[in-house]
């Protein structure tokens, strides 16, 4: 299991939604059962209680995984999130990784673009993409506003890691940025 699977915020958000929804259903079914004096509604309330317990157990297990990961990596902060969505293209491309993350390119183990389909189902989804960077110091998550920028950032980081950090102008398409990395 990687750090990005442990810190899957979409899973935790979905779980919080299920916990809230089942808690509402428990209260609703108990009130209806009390008012109507019908055992059918009481059975539905009991099923809702078990659903709520299952959601709480899943949430608790996810929190334990996070706690275990943090205890296993006490010397550094294992998960950093950098939000670049408010930067301009020029700022993203001209900023170096060590300025953004206090991490050198030779410490990067792997960089890849996350295109999580579950993220698109979350309420308030605005088309955000993320780039995961696995380093010797820990994991870094960089939020980018679209898939093209995310792919370019991955190519840029991997190119810098390999020592040939030039992004060709044709790769920039409509970015109108002329920066040699």
C-alpha cells in the first residue's frame, strides 16, 4: 500500500457522507417507528444502525492506517499538499521543485499524474488534477487545475530527475510560455 492509497481523501470524504446519511436515516426511521407504532419502520431503523456501524468501522480502519503510517515515519512530515491552482502557468513552470517542496530533483523516486475517477463524483468537484511525487523524504501531492498542466509537470519533474530538463515549446501548446528548465 502506498502513501497515496493511505491518504485517499475521496475515500474518507465518501465515508463521512455515509456516516452522516446513515445517522440521519437512523433518526428518521426511529421517529417514524415511534409515531406509527409499526415494526416495519423499527426494522429499517435497525438496518440503518448496522449500516452506520459498518461506515464507522471503515472510517476507523482508515484512520488507523493513517496513524500507523505517521508513526512509521516520525522524522519528516510524510504527506505534503501543495496547491498550485492559483499560480499562473509561468509561475508553475519557472518555480523549481526545491522552492515548492524543499526537495531536490535527485531525491524524487517517482512522479505521476493522478486522474482519480472517484474524485469526479465528489460534490464541488472543479476539475482538479493532482501530481503525486514520491521522494526519499516522503510523499508530496501537488494540485494542478487541469490535466494538461499535470502531464506537463510530470514530464518536467521526470526530465529534471533524468538531467535533461528541457520541455519543448510544442509540448506547451496553448500555454504561451517560453521557459527552458
